[in-house]
């Protein structure tokens, strides 16, 4: 082979193509190695997870019903949906051992509803466990005996119930690594992407439940800090945002007062600390006022630049507050939280007002169709057989026969006095009753 032919075979373009081919091949090999490492780690952790589920099911489902079957909590169980989850994960582990991750997770997505149900049942289960641990000595004895097992490694039942929720979060990371390190043309790529989307939805559902539980815990904590029962903070739909100390600047020139502020999604609570020597409320706060955020306007008065603190103005319908802090970061965080809460509440109210005209129209029609009838006013009166009628007379006694003796009684719209005095009461019983058509003379009724 001559020299020119060698130069044409090993030209720079051919060498560049070979380098690109080698680099692409090396990248695919790296992806494959990462996928194999992820699959191996997933299989190992799945085997440990299934073993933990089997241990929980054996101890707190089978043994518990055998020893404490008379308790009411034994009907619903204390494991949630862990026995059903165990069946689904055993099938998934079998597919992982065969190396079929795509179809294994595709079939597993049909059982993800069990994880949602388990997340919903955790809070009622924890409340039932707390109640029976205080009220039932046999149940408390059973818990202490089982938690002392070496297999559980000292973990209480509350931590064991959260294992399925933590495992779903791990599935999301493993599936993302498997999908990213798989070639788009691979047979299991579409299955892994579909399973990743389904697992992500379940993770969002679990995160929402965790946020609701944390919000309820914060609301209960703040409610316990407020003395008395007149201020009710545990309202459905209310969100806890933040709390902290701020200085309240009065407009009348008085001294600045330190106040504890609790910011929620719809109101701002301003509280002052109770006396430290109070025997009961020493560590509590007295709520001074609740300001609705739907009518609030937030404005930064001072603190626009990097300085030592700032001043925020809150304008309500009937009052204006000036909040001050010497911490620049703290006052900035308060300003951002207040603006975000007011904006979110205004957007929510705007959506509600769009559908308000139809509701108000229906209410107006209903009010016009069914007018409110005034109830007749009932008064006590003493009657005799021959009473002189007057313009204030309203109606006769309850019996129909006596009502016939009062033919000229006026309508129910007219009012009557509450008391009547009858003259000549000595001979009232000796006088016979007058006929309806005869003119009435004799006894008269003096109206007071």
C-alpha cells in the first residue's frame, strides 16, 4: 500500500468520526453501568423493605389479633394497609430478581392506591394508638413487649408505620435514575417513564397530607398558647404561615410596645404576653385583636435599603398598624409573607365573586317567592260575658263559641294593650250575657 493511500485512509475527518463514535459508545457504556448499579441497589433495598413489612405484619397484625382480639382497635388493626402493601411489593421483588424492572413497575403502579390509603389512615391510627396506650393497660403491655424485640432495633410502632411513605419517595429517585440512564429506544424506557409519573403523583399526594398534618399541629400549638376560649383559631381551611416578635408603634405618640404576631392565611393575630408570675397563664399570650387580611393594604415605610431594620404599614378598614423591627432580614421576611398572604387571599376572593351574581340572584328570587309572614302577637286578656268592644280589641279567647260573641273584632294587624280593667266587677256574674244582635250596654272596659 502506497503512502498517499495511507494518508487518505487515516484522514482527519475519519479520525474525528471514529473519536465521536468511541465517545458515544463510551457514554452509552457509562449509562449502562449506572443503570446496573441503580438496579442492584434498588433490588437490595427492596429485599430489606419487604423483610421489614413481613416483620411488621407478623408482629402487629397476626400476633396482635391473637393476643388482643377483644379490643375494639383489633377490628380495624394497627398496621394500616401494610398487609396489602406487602403482597404488592412481593410481586415487585420477584420481577426485580428476574431483571424485568419495566413491566414490574408497570404492574406495581396499579397498587399505588394502597399507599394513598395508608397515608390517609396514618393520622387516625396514631390517635387510636395514643388513646389505647393511655386507657388500656393490656395494649400498653403488648406494645412495650413487642418494641423490646431485637428485630425491630428499638423503633416504635409510629416509625414503622411511616416506612411505606418513605419507600415511595425512594422509588421516585430510583426510577428517575433508571429512566435517565436508559436509551430512548430501549424496551423498558416508556414503562419506566410511566411508572415515574405515577409514583410522582403519589409523592405529591403524600406531601400534601404531611403539610396538612403539620399545619394542624401548628394551629393546635398556637391555640394552646392563647389563653381563654373566646379566640378560635382552629378553623377548617386556615393555614399557619409564621409568628414572631415585632414592635407596635402607636399613632398617639405613646411608647413602642412589643407584641407577638401570628400570621395565618386569612387573619393576623396580635397578642401580648401574660404576666410571668401568673399561676396558670405565665407562658401564654392574651390575644388583643384579630385583623382580617381581606381588607388589608401592606406598605413598606422604612427599610427599602440595607439598613438596621424597617417599618411596615398595615391599613385596614377601621384601623392602621405600624410594625417595626430592628432586624433587617426579619422585617423583610414579614413584608414578603404579608404581601403574599394578602395577594393569595385577594385572588381567592376574586374567584368567588365571579360566581356570586348567580347565587345572589337565586337568593333574591327565593326571598321574593317566599315572603316572610309576621307572626301574630299574642296577649293575655281577661274577658267577661258582655265586654264592650273597642278599636283596640284583637281577638276573643281560644274557644270558637266565645269568639261568636265578638263579631266586630278588628284584624290582627292592630295592637292591643296587655291589661284591661273591668268596671262594676261586683255584679258581673249576676248580669246575663247579651245576645249578639242586641246593642251592648252596661259594663264597660277601661283600657290602661
